[in-house]
C-alpha cells in the first residue's frame, strides 16, 4: 500500500503504470514477421515473374510444340508458269535419330560434361545455378541439358544487353520446366542431339557423324563421342576439322576426364581414349539451297511473308510458309530460268579465266589502287560478316584470339567453276580467294505484263549469299543515259535526228572530254558520248531527269549534280529493268512481279497478284527511245560483241551498255519485242576489276551473258519468242524525226536546230555545284575520257 502511494505521488497520476514489456521478445517477433512477409513477397514476385514470362508479357515465347513430330510439317511448293515444281520451302534437312540408336558413350559424355544431375532435377538445377553465380562460371555453367535444349528454340543470338539477357534466361527456365513436363529424360536427350547444329551443314548428331567421321551416330567410338560433346560448348573453336589446332583434342580430353571422375569410364579406358588422336573423314554435304534457285527463293520468301501478314490482318488466320503446305504459283518459266543459269556459267567461266590470268603474280591480288591498310580494313569488314566470327564473339573469345583462328588452316570447300574443291586453307585466305571470283546477276521479264521470267541473283548460294537483283545496288554508269535522253525528248521536243555538240564540256574545274563535232541523238546514245548526255541533262534540268527516273520506278537516291547524267547512282537490276521495260510497253510502267497466285493446302486463294500499269509517257516518246536504243545494237557500243556472238543486225534489239568507274561494273540492258533482260557483272568489292576497259567494259563483261541467254530462248520454239519479232510502232509515229514536233514545245524540226546555244530550257537547269552526298563538282573528275567509262570519285 505504501509502495503504491509512492508510485502514485511520484508520477502525479491516480492510476499506476502497467509493467514494462520485454522489448527483446517484441523485436524478435517483429523480425520473424518481416522475414515471413519478405519470403512471401519473394515467392509471389518470382511466381509472378515466371507467370509473366510464360504468358509472353516479356516478349514472345518459343513454341515448344515445334519440337514434336517435325515430319508432319507439309512443305510449301513453288510452281513455275509452265507447271514445273521449282522448289519447296521446308525446314532444314536433318536425319533424326532415336534414343536407342545413340551410343551409350555419347549419352554418358553429355551427362558428365553438361549436367551430372540430369536425372535428378526437373529442368533447373539450383545447385549448378548457385555455383555458376558464386564462381562466375569458373567451375562450369548453370544451364542444364533441358535448358540448353530450350535455348535452341531461340533463333536470335544472346543479347549483349544484361537486362535482355536476364529475360532470355528466364524464358529458358520456363521452357525447360515445360519440356520436363512434356517429355521423358530420354526424349529430351534425343531432341537435343537431333536439334544441335554442329556446323558444316551438320544439323543433328546423325548428319554430324556422317560429315565428320563418315559413319552413323550408332557407330561412334568413345573418343569421337567426346569430340561431339566438346563441340556443344563451342562448335567452331572445338571443331575437329581444325587439324593444326590443339584445342579440339584438349577439350575432348576434358570431356573424357569428367567421364572418368563421374565414374562413367575406368582409368584404363580413359588412358586409351586420350591417347587416341582425332582422325576425321570429312564428307561435306551440300546445303539444300546450294543452287541458283536460292536467290529467287530469298526474294520470294520476303514477298510471300508480306502477303501472309496482310492475310492474317484481314482474316485473323496465321499461316506458316514452312509447314502449312501452301502452293505458290510464280511467273518464272523453268526453261528460261535454266537458260539464264547456263548463260551466266558459260560466260563467267571464261571471264574468270581471263581475270585470273591478269592477276597472276600480283601481290595485292585481286585489288587495285588500295594500300595494305585499306586492304586489311576491307578484309576485316568481310571477316566480321561471317558466321564463324559471330559465333566466336558469342563464345566470348578475345578479338586477337579470333584473328589467330582466322589465320589457321582448316579443311573446307571452295568455289571453282569446275566444281567445288576440298582444300586446307585459313578462313582469312578463303575470304580473299572468294573475293576474286566474278559475280553476276540476270533478270528477264515481259514488258507488257511485268511477269518476271528468269531471276539469277548470283553464281552460288553456298558461297555467296547475296542477291544481285534486288538486294545489291551498283553504280549503273551509262545505262542511266536513256533516262536523260527520254527527259530531253519529252521536255525539249528533241528527236533522234536532233544534233548536240560533242565538244568537251567544262564547268568550273570539272571537265568532260569530248571529240568535237555535232552528233544526232541516235548516234550520241549509240556510242555513249558523255558530253552529249551532260548537255542534255543541263538543258532539261537534273530535277526533271530525276522525276523521269522516279516515274519509271527508280526509288534509289540520285544526285542532283550534273555527273548524275553519266550514271553515278547505285541502282538495282530489278529497278533498272522495270524502268527499261516501260519503253517497250508504250510508256506504261508495270512493277516487276514474280508471284501470280498463292493458295492454301486446300486450294483456297490466299493472294492473287494483279498488275496496275501506270502511264509514264506518251507512246510516241516511248517508241522514240526504242528507236534510239536500237542504234546501240545496230552500230553502237553493243554491235561488235553481238556480231561476234552470231546475232544478226536484222534482229531488232533495243539496248544500252554500261561501264562504271575503274571498270568495277559491267552492264547490258537489252530488249526484244516480247522480252526485256538486264545483266550485270562485277566483283564483291569495287576495288576488284579488270585493269583496262578493253576487258572491263559492259560489252565484254555483261553483254555476252545476254547474248548466250537470248540465243537459247530463240532456239526454244515452245517459248514463242523469235528473232524475227518486230517492235510495233504507235499508229501516229511517222519517221522518228518529225513526229514529235509540237509535242514538247516545238523545239524539234526534221533534224534542224540544234546547237546547245540554239536551245532554251523551258525550266531552269540545276547548276548547283553540290550533289546529294555533299561532294563538290570539281572533286568528281578532272580527267574524263570519251566513251562511257567514267571515274566519278576522283
């Protein structure tokens, strides 16, 4: 009682304070609560993250079902206009192997090297993940066999962005868990070996066994099985074809050592295996697209993809080109396609022989006018484009190590016109060797319909995966001049008989050398006189010339400075031929088309392509251009080679040759009444070319391909294209000189008029000293020769 009174008086309160709680006990409970809340939050966060990944909220997920029953996919078929099956769009060729046919050593090696607890986990091995994180991969990675299989479903290379790479890893985990639910352990191992790309077209272990060791997978020995398992970590660096490198054997022996340590093999077996050298029996298998058809299929696939996306947008139904059995009907003619391929091979075989003779003994072969630094830079650009380089970068190899690998000889195949040959050379030397191989492209179409009849985008897809029809853009040289002439005819009322000065042309320090005198337009174009083309462009205005090219379907950048008249622009064969065909189609432009119709597997029409011709010029103007270009074949720059090729002057051919700076590109655009064909020849690098114009001009480089092709077409009576066919004149076209009076402003008269001083341009000429790239005219060229070969960049 006394105690209570004291407490009451000391506090001034009538009621006593409650006894103090144990603060230590309260803090412990608070921490338990925080830990539980944190644990639940982590669990919920991880669950939510995995759910988001699995539902595709963090990016599209691969389709696990694609691993099932690959044989049930129905390839899409390509049919020519004459009813021939030209090819298919199908998944990569492989030879699946069943689990029972996998040698035990191969399975043991895989588990020992990649995933020793494979049979214990459910797709993710947390112990391996922790080890990989703690030791930063120094004691092995954290990926299981199932995760590696999941990774093969991703077509893209691992992202260099750490966040994106983490998301990709999460996707692999989600797919791995899904795979474990769907398949047995044995099926996962089988799928992994069937899916892995061992390079050299070795898709899957069965193909790899035949390519590297000339035997089936079931016959692999222990050392050979260990080689393939070592390749799983680095298929290029650990490739057994690198005989001069110690790495493949070192990595193979690492696999064998791990098999020993995990108890799959005993000591005597291990010692015998590591003492066995790697002996390959290389049997290369060509890729399914190792022919000319790959080039038009490359373009065709892009066009089809565009139409299928439109179809999905309209109907909501998604179709797969590689497994839904579509039927694609194309405008190509199987015989014309074959003749085009034969023409390129026949001419380039001879052209390559002459080029090799010129290059024999040259230190800088095959380059001209480049110093050692420039050559090395050019080579490095090519190296970095290779799959081998990209693979090594993905494997985190240092740059200097990669370059060392590129200078080590390996077994490979290289291209020759006599057929592929197996050699042992360094990838670096292989790149330089293939840079000296002449390239070519040819496209042929019907002017009146726009139907493409032949498409040869290159010489060999296996070695040169670059299409020169629509993908490649090269300087067009004098083949651009008809656009200048057409503009002058339309804007200034000129005729084939109008005369223009061929005297040297000078503007500031830019000089185009001429031989003097007055030339008719027909003579000037036939002999490809540069001063005349420049004067015509100045008179008509370069902007007007560009507009003409645009109307004719040319979309590439064109300079507004006067050298544009001489073909300084880079344009594709596809656009050039579409433009030329307009002249043969009475001034109506048809977009070149390869696809006629696409059907689904049940015959329902997915897409039918219809032409929508665009009127670009009066038929009289168009036919006047045909008359002008007939002079090129009759007595101009193409006449000599056409005669040597046995083509009579009586055959009506409207064409134009083209040769670009340093002879880097040779062109010939040739039209007969029912068919227009364009051919280009050059090399991968513009610094590779013939030294002299005698061999390097378009009439020698490209025209022979056209001539060989057309002779084959004319000889095939089923094609109904005859050398006796004639261009049909418009009903009101008279004699080619007087018919245009009054149509373009009254500047022409039966061939009267006609010096540059007599003509007045109805619109200001573009006299700007700069072109689109910012170069000044005086930097273009100061020493031009007559004729068509011009250096625009000096």
